[in-house]
């Protein structure tokens, strides 16, 4: 629907994007310093996707009933993902691994004060990319604060091969996996989180 390729310092604000059967509601590739704010994305194939795009802000959007993931970042650094409402992702997907609220690979940023609930997959999933046991694109130094994560189909927050992340003051309840899971991840801090009924 809206695609930014090699674009910087743009604002995508207060749009309604719905029923895109193939592709992304909003897509950024090699695009930096953009703001995606106050949009309503309903029942799109994928919600918002960023690749090789740094210093972007995704704020105060409502992303509902995405067929696959709601927000997806691959090789993106210094992202801010805040104040979004993310619900109902993945229930129509043919792939059990899809349907995550926020999915980040080889990326670093701040994820705070989002409401993430009733998605088929993970609430928040962060992973580094390794080739032949060597890190190729690392996910580290993510700040995950003040999110409300509930009723998702897998773990509330899952970190895989990721380090030096701070998870603080999140409310993680009634997910169908662990509240927080660490897999081959080191030097992370989880503090003052409310974790119950997972």
C-alpha cells in the first residue's frame, strides 16, 4: 500500500490501510529517519515491515488482524516502536511460525508502552542471525519497557541468540508459552516485570 525505498525523513500519519491481500500495509527498505504514526492497519497480509532501515519511529498505530506478522524489522537499528496496539495477527496464516506482534531479526531499538494481545505467535520475538556459528547480524541492546503483552499463542517475549537487552516493567499475562524466554542469550536484564498465568 505505502512503500518507501531509499527514502529518508518522511512522515506517514493518520492513514487507513486495509485488506491488502499480498505484501505489506507499510514497507520500508533502506529508508532512514521516517515516522509512521497514528495509522489504522486492518486485515493486511503483513502490517509494517522494515529492512535495512535505521532510526525510524513506529508510534501510536493500531494494527489489527494481520494475516502474518504485525511489525517486522530485519537488519534495522535505532528503531523506536511505541504506543502501538497490536492484536489478532496470524490467525489466517498458512504458516504456524507467523502471527507475531513484533518480530525483530538482526535489529536494535526501543520497544515500549505497546499493547500486544491475542496474536497467534509471540508477543515480541528478537533474534540474531548467525552464519557458520559466527554472528552476521546481531540483535542486542534492545530496551523493552512498559508493554502490556497478554493472550498470545506463544511466549510473551522470546529472545534467541540475543544479548545485553533490558526488559523492565512489562505486564505479561495469560500467554500460551512462557512469559519471558531466553534461548542461547547472555547478559540480559529482566527487572520489575509482572508475569502471571502464562
